[in-house]
C-alpha cells in the first residue's frame, strides 16, 4: 500500500492527533508539493548500491519514496514526536535505519551515532556509495553540507533543499556578493548547481524565505589535489572572515602567532598579489596554491 501523500491537510491532521505543532527551533517546514519531492529523488539518481543519509525525517514522506530505490537509508530526526510518527510508515522497510538524535555533535562535527550507522550501512553493501538526500532544516544546512566533506565517509552526491541565500553562496563566483569561504570549500571539491528555486508556498508552515534544491557532486580528483583538507578548510574560513578587507590585513591577522609581517609580505610577493588585493577576488586555483605556501611557512597553524 503506497504511503499517504504529505499534503497540508494530512500534516495538520496528523500533528493535531498527537497534539503538537511544527517547531520553529528545529526548522520544521514540511515540503507539501509532491512533484518537488519526486524532483529531489530524481536529482539524486538513486540505485541499489546507494546508502542514503537523510537529515530531518519529518513524517517520512521523502524517506518512504527513497527506500524502494536505495540500498540502505539512514534517516535522522531530532524531534521525538515526528520520529514516532514516521515510524508508522517506515517500520515496513527493512533497509531503513531510523535515528532519534541531533545529527550534529557540534557545529563542526557530526554525531558519532550518525556516522556509525552510515558506516554500518556502507559495510553491508559491496561497492556502495553515500548520498545525502534531504529537506534540510535551515538552521543546520550549512554545517551539514560543509562538515560532511570532512567526515570519514565521503559522500558521492548531496541533494538537498536549502535556503536560496545559501544556494547562491554555494555557486557564487569571485567578486560577487555571495562569494566566500563556503563557496570556495564546496567548489574546490565538487560540482555545484541549483536544480530548482522553490516558493515559500510549497512548504507548510510557509517560511519567510525562498528555497532551492541543490545538487552537489563530489569530484575525487579535486579532493585528491588538496594535500590537507582540514588545513585548507580552516585557512579559507580565516581569511574570508573579512572578505572585503585587503588580503594582507587578513593574512597578517590569521598568522599573527606564526609569521611576521615581513614574512607575510614575502609570501604575498611570491604569489604576485597586488597591495590592494582583496580576498573576495581570488579564484579557487589561486587559493589552493596560496594555501600550500602558507602551510609550508606555518605547518602547525590552526584555528
């Protein structure tokens, strides 16, 4: 028997039955346009070799459609009421692992139980690959997408609904208002694209912002070209803290415990940066080369 459609009336009735309302602190905005739910799944191109990580099970609407397509699904829900509600639909799927927890241990790390469950699912499937597919709560979208690239289980693909403002940052180019550390971090390792913008009207409750479906495909060759991912991640964040400032000021500040101003000037001269160069104008190949020069100068640097 197919799962019920997650319409606004269905959600309102189900939540009324258990005496709860959507929790804004958990970013609970349910996608009620089933055509867009199916677009998320088709964008992920799921197959039996795929292990899916879903953050934000909700009522299980997306999960029930992914389970027949994927090899394994690990779905995470922080809200106990929604966890129980989704269980009614998901117990019939033997390839779905439900977790009731916060997906993040802190803003920089996933919860160990989430990564353990993902690791177990990957081990169960030969030649499997990990895919994040989720209607992400706005308040955790950035750390989820960013941190997954630092985990022991590297994703093959990430398809998610996120705030359009964040989607713009993911695909931004140098000199644009949205270009920053996240743009560089993601594009240095992945191809990023906006699949579809989404009106607030396709969610219940309606958010105050426009959303978007994004597809991020990890490029193993790009990742392999970065000698120290953690160093690169931290360094990019440090020099983009004030992206409109002159680059020299940002570098001097970041390296104040590790290099003199004279050493910084030598470094910038080697890169042939003009005195008025700003961080926001540097493209990714340049930032990769620059990071390696910094790492050679201050290998023990870290935030």
